[in-house]
C-alpha cells in the first residue's frame, strides 16, 4: 500500500509495520483489529491510521474503528480513519513523485532563483520562464514542489502552466 504525501510538514515517521489490538468485547465476541499504519507527528505524538473508503465501511467496521479510537485515547494516541484520496490530488502527487529524486534538485543556482521568483505567488510557467529555459527549470521546480519548499493548490485542479505557485512559507493555497 502506498501512502499519500500530506499537505503538512507535521509528519516525520510513517512505518508500515503491522500491530494489532485484541480482546475488547464486540457483538460477535472478542474483537481484534490490525490498523494500517502507525505514524509519529513532528511533536512526537502517535497516530493510528486506518485506510478504508467511506463506501466500504460496514456497521461492524465502524464498531471496530470506534473501539480502536478508544484504545488509542487510553495510551495517548489519536486515531484517524481516512478514505480514498481525491483523484486530482492523487494525479498531482503521482506527477510530482517523478521529481522526488535528489538529482532533480541538483541545480542549486536554479533552485535559489526559483525561490526568489516565487517569493510572490505567480503562475507556474511564467515563473519558470523568468528563471531560465523551462527544460532546465521545470524539473527543479517540480522537485521543490515535491519537497514542499514551493507550494501550489494540488486539490482543486491538475497542476498546469497557470497553477499559482508560491513559496511554502507564503503558500498560495
């Protein structure tokens, strides 16, 4: 299972190791459940994540999720059930993931210039063209978007030439 990139920098660990909870009473006897993920936030707090599309949550599943939330609360963690990722967000993240490799960000001169140009949010292609040849600039720009040094609205529309991009510390979202 792949995990989606979040819009916040608060997450620092997302191991994919299985663990489970057993033994709480349910309608069908003692219940057990193995959540999908355990994550640590930047502040050190724990979060248990279950991934299940809304239309696939049956009443007995909702009971299990509620029990898991109570168990997490007892140990000081939070519990979140997340549904499916919005199609536009998934497509944009998939596109940006192609530029996640450090080689895409090696041109530090281009990266520095992009940060200057996008200090004020502006359309993606206009900003790229203001730096240098777009064939050189776009891989670096997409890498900075992937690393969340630059930011754009990845939820409302597919990333394109007119997408407004700005520095992440002055996000155009």
